[in-house]
């Protein structure tokens, strides 16, 4: 029997590409999505690549739908080898322009949703004494930035969850792997951008800075050479190598900034990198360019 993998948020972007790529690598893929209107496009893309994917409804904020998808998969395949926690939403805007309700919704999808899906698969992996849980975090889980404080909070929290869970379940034969992509052109940067209502209000005291920071982000998206396939290859690696690392960063620019943060003295990084990011937004045209690599 081929190894079975459940992927959340497979209707677009990285989740869709991971579903197709992992199916091409021989996995039995259960591509889940909260809205099945994306199912035809995924089936068609799978047909183009001469592979099959099984599509199930799953909304990470709806426990009943999680349990149903996991039950279906287990009754089809006898268990679950891999889980890719990919589904997530964005929320862009300066903190004061975000409402508590928007932030809660973000945490429901990006953190509590991940925890619920993970909780549902763990008993099956424990019984099998094997399994791989992949968390799609972000460079935004390692470095904060402006205009994405709430999003970064969810990804920093996800990093803490993954790192701690890894210690709890490794003795049971289950490995947790955190994949940290840099900026990649997906629907995240168009239809699913998640701009907070208050951030689009010209009366916001942050309006001009936010607008400038969005322009900066768009430039970085256009300049990024990292692709959804790069993330799919990292996920494949995490699912297949005997002894995966806890973290894999995907993308050259993101890796560079995180390496800088690790190797140069903290005060230098904070003084030069963060100050430059701020200046690029508050005094556009006057700052030099290390970038603002957060998605
Ligand atoms: N693209 C980047 O630059 C980048 C960089 C670093 C990390 N990431 C992370 O990578 C992951 C995938 O992002 P992406 O770039 O592929 O963006 P995307 O195209 O917007 O994909 C996100 C997917 O999550 C799904 N989703 C949202 N809420 C859900 C819910 N409650 N239940 C189930 N599915 C839900 C969306 O479904 P709908 O189609 O129904 O909305 C969509 O298919 C996210 O966790 C994101 O934070 C992305």
C-alpha cells in the first residue's frame, strides 16, 4: 500500500501543488479543501499530470469536518502516514487597524485549526508507531515585520507548537517537521491577501505607511524566484528521509535573512535590518534595501 498523506487547504497555492507533486512521487494523496468548488480544477490538474488525488471536504475551523475527513481516510487506507498542515489565511494591516474578531479568526485558522487537525490524526499515528506531521509555517514565524503583526503572531505560535510537539511524539516514532517558506507568488498575494477592513480606511493614521509597505511586499513577490514546487519538494523530503530535520527553510532570500539574524550580533541585526525596513516605509526612497521578507 502506498503511504497516505492528508493535506489541508489544497484548493489553491502551495496546498494544490503539494497534492499534485506528492501524488506524482507515489503518495496516496487526500487533498482536502473547505470549499469543494476547487475540486474540479484540482482533478483536472491531476489528470494533466497523469496522477490521482482523493478530494475530501475539510474546514480546519470545523471539528466535525476534520473528524469526518480523517475517518474516511482511515477507513479507506487503514491509517494516515503523513499530515501536511498547510491551510491558512492572511491578515494584513497595522495592529491598531485590526479588530479583535479578525485576529481571532486568523488564530482559529492558522493555529487552532492546525492543532485540531493534528489532534485528530495523532491517535492513528500513535497506533501505527510512525507518521510525519508537517507544519507549513513561514519566514514570518522567525522574523517579525510591519503590517503583519497578527499573522506573524500565528506563525511564531505555530513554531512553538511544532518544536514542542516534536519532543513529545518523536519517542512514539512520529516526526514533526516545520517548513518555512519565504515569499512565493500564490493566491495569497491576490484573492486571499486578507487586507483588514480598517487598513483600507484612508482615515487610519497608518494608512500611508501600510500602503507603502504593501507596495514593498508586492515588489518582493514579483522578485521572488521561489516556487510552490520548491515547497512541495521540501514536504516530500520531510516525508521520505529517514531522519528529517526539525526545520526546513524554503527560499534563498528568506534563508539569508534568517542566517544573518542567527550569525550577526542581535543588536546589529535589530539596528540595521529592522530600522531599514521601517525607513523604507516611513521614508520611501531614502533607505537602502535589505528587503522585508514576510508573507
Ligand atoms: N505564499 C507565500 O508567500 C507564503 C509564504 C510563507 C508561508 N505561506 C503559508 O503557506 C500556506 C499556504 O499558503 P498559500 O500561499 O498557498 O496561500 P493560498 O493560496 O491562499 O492557500 C491557502 C489555502 O488555505 C485554505 N484555507 C483557508 N482557511 C481554511 C480553513 N478554515 N479550512 C481549510 N482550508 C482553509 C484556502 O482555502 P480557500 O481557497 O477556501 O480560501 C487556500 O486553499 C499558508 O499557511 C501560508 O501562511 C505562504
